[in-house]
């Protein structure tokens, strides 16, 4: 018996937009399968369609069977014990106040006896090594801890099929390896069938037994060896512009769209030339900063120092829970440090992209979101149109922001913020949920903004991305600035925090080579014309 059989499955949203077309596949029990595809290609929709309680609203045809059972016929108990689902964002899945209650919540709802429930919770806590966290408030967990607790709360139900949607997107490199090792043990030792939707198949390739890719609404099998060469395309993929390295790139990539006219989405809101703005004085300065969330809580930032140069891209690196997001909020002024000195020369012209972009969405459609701040900030209809083109949002304008994929929500949130023409961008995991092509477009946008004079501080675990766009990096450890170095020097000195070859780096290199070839062709053409 197969673990999963999908036959001629098609899905269309209520607006008649068809996302999946005649999908058919079969997965063996005990397999570990990677599901890849461009941002917005339908990975999340396919996974949610397998779990009946989470199936998206729309028109469906075809059949989905799990261990020989049609998912339409499963009741809640059967679904919980057959299919486990871990979403893109653990914050959207955690419902209880403490880790203990979170692990027990599903079992209580199924009416599991208390002795059995306590045994299962204890067993899964030992398996994940989270017993010290059992009485911790879930709101105080780091991103990596939340992801581990979410996975544990699903596995305590003892499902036979485990579906995961971008499970490592918010994990630091060390936490990512630990998480993947746990998945490997779950798959090999417990015999649970695993399907993982991911934009980072390279990091999971060694654990997988197979792979498949969604292209233009259909699923095709892949050889794992293809990940050494594949650059995501299809729905949501961008055409890409030119990329030649980590500096001096000014592109007009559509961030997953069709390519807009050359120009900067910031619309000239930055005063002065790039050279004039690159002063010696830091644009953002922190000295001996202390912050904690309550009087008796441990310090998150402890004597923290930081100096960020104007018109630069500065990366903040560190483990989950190290204080990266807290640092961004302190700079933005949304939290107030207990001690220390903080100078932000851009406080009147700044934006903050939170780790969960949904917190920026208050409207019923993508179009309304982009226009929400128009009167207050004074940007034009022409700027909105250019932003829609540049971020590839044209086909999504009437969709509700909450119905978008994680990557599409990232694009929308960043597009909405950039319309305000900020001088300072504080970005928390800006590449989360983006495929390789969209990351390249994002890189060009940030480099373009820097060249126009913007200062960008980004907290991220995406080491490959910052290796190409950042000027400097700061590592946080134990609440302090452990080191701040130029980006090349930073990676030379590290053992674990080094960029790994992935789809983004290959895409970036290929686009750079194409740009050089185009420029060479243009020079040759001009020379021939001159000779004539």
C-alpha cells in the first residue's frame, strides 16, 4: 500500500484561477520526498489539500488517498492520526500558552486518557530534547524552539504521514542541521513518511529518497542530482535582470514578475546623492545597550554596541533567540532599551519588515494593501503601478493577502513598505519563502536602494544571500556584539556560519554571466557600427 496516492487532482481558487492541473503522484511508505517549485507555484496549496481540515476553499476535482483512504472520508480523529502538518510559520500553528499545554492540546481534543497523554508527551519531549522548555511560555520561545515545539506537537499525535511546509526557513544554520537530523530520525527510525516543501533542497538532499517539482500547475518527478543545476522557474518565477557581483548592481528585475522599467521603487524619497550620503559618521549608532522584556527576565541585549554606515547593507547574524529581532525593534523604536545610547538618524523615514509579514496586512485585497498609505505618504498611482510590475503582483491584486503563499506575502509586505520611500530599512528574514529567482530580484532591489542612498539593516539566516549583498555583518551572542567585520572577512573566519552553494548563488552567477555577455555584445555592436 502506498502512503499517498493523488490521481488527476486539480484545484482552482474561487476567482477561477487554476493553480494545480491534473496532478497525479504516488509515494511509497517510509519515503522522504522533497517538493520544490517557484514562489506561488502551489506547493502549500497541494500540501494543505492533503490535510482535509486545512484544505483551501476552491473547486477541486480528482482524488487524494492516504494509506488507501480517501481524505474526503476521514473524520478529525482519523485525519490527526494519519496526517501531520507543520505550517510555514510556527506562530500560526501554536495555540497554547506553555510548551506542555501545546504538546497536550491535540491529545486532549481527541480524548486520549491522561496516563497515555503524559507518556506520549514525555517521550516526544525526550526525543527532541525539549524537556527543559516544558513550562516555558510559548511566546518567549525563539523561532527555532517554536519550530521544534510545533513539530513535536504534531508528532505526539503519532501520524503516519508528515507534511512540512518550509520548516527550516526561520532557522539558523546550526538549528537547521539539528532539525533536519530530527526529521531524518523520524523518517528512518519511526518509519513516518515525510513530504517537505522547500526552497532550499540542497540542504535536505542527503536526507531525501526522492523529489518532485511543481511547474505550471503540474508535478513532475525529479532526480535528486538535478538540485545541483536546477534554478526554479514556472509560476511566480522572474525573468531576472543582470547581476555581476555584490556591489554596483542597479537592476529592474520584477521580483518574480515580468520586468518593469528601469528605476527605483523608492521614488526619489532619499535626499542627496549616494556619494554625499556616505559620511564617516554612522547612520545608526548603539552604545552599551541593555534590553530585557521584564524586570526578572534575562537580558536579551547586554552592553550591545553597533555602528552602521550610511548607504550600506548591514547583516545581523546569530542563532535563534539570540536577539536579532529584538535589536531591529530597538532601532525602530518599537521597544525601549532600559539603558544605553541609541542614535538613529533616520527615525523619521524608516520602515520595519517583521518576521511575520501578515502583521502588516489589514485590507481585503493586495490592491488595497498597496494603496492603504497612499494619502498619508503621498506616493502616486504611477509608483503603485511600477511597484506592482517590479514585484510581480499583477495577477494577485484581487486576492486576500492571507490567501497568498509565504513568499508572495513577503513580496507584498516589502512592496508596501518601499512605497513609503524609506531612508532606513529594517528587514527581519526578508528572503523567507522566496525561490532562487525571487531572491536574485530582491538582491538587486536592495542593492539599487543602497546605491540611491538607503541604509539597510537585515536580520537573516540566509548566509548565501548576504554573501552577495551585504557590506558588513555582525554576529550576536550572549546579548553582545561578538564581532563586526566586512562580509568577506566575516565568512573567512567562521566554521559553521558560511554560505553553502544553493540555487540562489547559482542563479546569481548565471545572471551575472549573462549580463557580462550582453555588455560584451553591446560593445561589439557599437564597435562595428563605429567602424562603418
